């Protein structure tokens, strides 16, 4: 049932079509088929993957030195800087083991097979270089730490000064970041639509408001339908059902606004697609043809508040609500 409710359908009678879900266009492509086949292989390996993840979870909880746990992880994932790996990445000149100089230095060779590593302390030599004395390492670490602390302290001082001097000039009022609703020209009407979703109840709320140049509400709609689509599909469905509602009332609209940029871009695109989303866009394009002067544009949520509130309200009631030449009570909360 959930799978069925997740499929948006055309509001007009139409024949069934095959849609390939591996692409946004709904058309099959060889590359998408390859990705799908690869995902099936990964799905078959899920059991072994979960077992491996469970093993690593237990391993990281062992009371071992951190450097030992990290070393084991590097060995398991083959990321130790052995000569064979460094040579493959064009870092080392030769893949041969620097100790025995007889075989390639792989992780297996370095840890278990190298005869010289077994005879001597491997840490006594490292790629032909003698190890540093403990006293020299201590001096180097102390100097490095002192330099780091000095640089860090100076950066904090300069950073705080910069913030003190520049922050007040860059403060932008929060209200200015919100785009308000703009009234249409005199004699014109503007339609705003939006959609909301209650995924737990598999319910989609649709809100629409038609206003004139003075901001007066000529008509408003709050309607719910069963389903749980993708956001862009819900927005396209809301727009289509709203236009159908206007036509049934004999009303018109000169400007149509939605806060879904994908819907606006999809309506302007000329390519032919076969997805469920583009099926809804075809419905919208057909219905818009009943409004020859209408322009469909994108606005921010702040300029679409009334429609958004009515879409949310539709999720809380059991019946569809429609208002003509009156102010919808649910909008009193945003006045």
C-alpha cells in the first residue's frame, strides 16, 4: 500500500506506461542499468558486510593502545606505506624491500616473510635510514609545539581584533533576508500554491490563495489527498489540482507563484521525459493553457506564507475547505 501511495498519478485519464526509476527522466539508459545491477550485487553481499561491521565494532571497543588499533585497521585496509604500494603510487623508486632487497615489500612480506625483519629489530632501520635518538626527537617535538602555540595565539589575537572592527558593519537585519509577497498590478490576480506532507499518515496537504492588487483574497483552498510523493512531485500535484479548482470556479489568474524551483524549471524545459514528475508537469502545462496570460514563477517560502499555512492546515482537518471573497480563519495566525 505504501508503495502505491508513493506513485503520483495524472489527474486526467491516461494509459499506463513503463517508467525506469533509475533516471530522473524515466527513460532507460545503459549506465543506469549498470548501476542498478551493481547495487544488486552489493545487496547480496549485505550479510558479509554486516558481519564485518559487527567485528569492527567489537574491535574498536577493545582496551588496546590507540596506535595498535589504528595499525591493525591500516593493515586490514592495505594502507600501510610499504615500498610496493609507494612505488605503485610513483613515490618510491623501487618496490623492493629496503631491508632484505630481495623481494617486493608488501604488507605480508614486511610483517611475516622478510628474513632480515625476523633476525633484527625492524624499527632499528627504516628504508635505509638510522633512527633518531630519543633526545633528538624530544628536542624536535618541544620546538614544534612551541612554534604551534605561538602561531595559534597570534592568530586568535588578530582574529578577535578583526571581528571587533568589522562585525557591526556586516550585521544584516533578519527581516531583510525574507522576501515579502508582492501584489500584482492593478486589475490583475495572483495565485500562490504550496504543498505539505504528513508521512506517518500518508497524507498530502494542498494550499492555494488567489489575491488581487490590494492583497484582498478572492479565493482560497485547503485540500488534502492520500499519498506521500517526492517534494517536487507534491508541488507539481498541488499546482495542477489548484488550477483545476480555479477552472471549476470560473476564476482566472495572471500570475502563478510556487516555492518549488524544480517545478518552474521543469515547466520551462522542452525535453521529453517519461517520469512521474514530468507526467504531473504535462498536466500543469495543459491546465495553464486555460490561462493564456498567466506566468508561472518561483518565489521563496517567505513570499508564499499564506499558501503554506493552508497546506499545513489541510493536514489537520478531514474535509476540504474553500473560501470565496472571505478571509480564511487559519490565516489569522500569520497576520
